[in-house]
C-alpha cells in the first residue's frame, strides 16, 4: 500500500523543522530578555510571537498526521482512514491526544505572546491576558509531552537510552516541564516582584526552548536516516 504524504519520513522531518524554528525564536526572545540589548520590550515580545507561529504550524501538521493515522482492522492489518480529517477525534489514541493537546497549547501561546506585545497597564490585566493563556498553554504542553512519552514507552514509564525516539520524547517532556515552571514564575503580583523572578522565568523558558530544539533535531536526523534507508 502506497504511503500518503503525511506518513512519509520527510513529512515528520518537515514538521520537526517548524518546531526547531519556533524553539530558536523562543530561545532568542528569552536570551534578549536576560541580557542588555538595544531592543525594546515590545520588540522582544514580537520575537516571542513570531516563534509561536511555527510552533502552531508544526502542531497542526502533527495533529493532522495523528488524525489520519492508519486504523487497525479486526484482522490486525492497518488501513487508512476513510476520509481526510483536519483535526479528528481519536480519544483512544495516545498519539492523537498528545498532538491535539499540543496544537491547542500552541494556539494558547499565540494569544499569550500576541497580548504581550502591548500589555495592559495593571497587574490584573497582564495576568488575565498574558499569564492565564501562558499557563493554559504550558499545562496543555505538559499533558502533550507526557502522553507522547507514554505512547513511545508503551506504558507510564520506560528507560530506553539506546532509542533515538525515546530520547526525543524524553527531552521534549523535560522542555514541557521547563515551560511549566517558566509560566508559574511569570505571574504578575499586585506589588512589584523581585527582578530575579523574571530572570528565573526567562532562564527556564530558554531551557525549555533548548529541549524542544534538541527533540526536534533528533526527530529530523532520525527521519532523514529512515528516508535514506528506504531509498537504499
């Protein structure tokens, strides 16, 4: 049976490429927030927003693939879905659950980073428009990261250091944890917060982006190797 385009190693590599670009932009935004530079806060916020866009594209492509994955037949064979689905509904599939929560999380980060370009004046406005969407996105990322780990592990936990796919989902999960801690520490209190809290949030954001970049590169290398192997 011929593979559909979303089942090819090249599709996986391209999807991971979008995550790699988004990760690099988030790392750049976090680094610019930590060191002295000529950019304004608005300009740095634009860097984060630009990073959220390839994340969302990658999230959609990954969810599209999971929504249209082959279905097992009663005889144990795999058959393609009857029709192409944009988002799908496959709650019994850990892969689909991981991808749909990740896609939803990226949309929340679109809102979070866009609102940060022109933040409200009061602490309450900033928490509602920036912190809350960021927390929602981080929670969804954490759910996505762990369900992807479970899908690869075929259980709640595994230790498979010889597997490139295992490293990819494990490092991705670590990135989700860093994004979660960054989101928690980004809360804007009624009174002025110590400067070190914002620094911790940006350091964790940078570390999360670095983990996502590594996970994406591992996927790219693995899928390109698969494609070369198939061609050979």
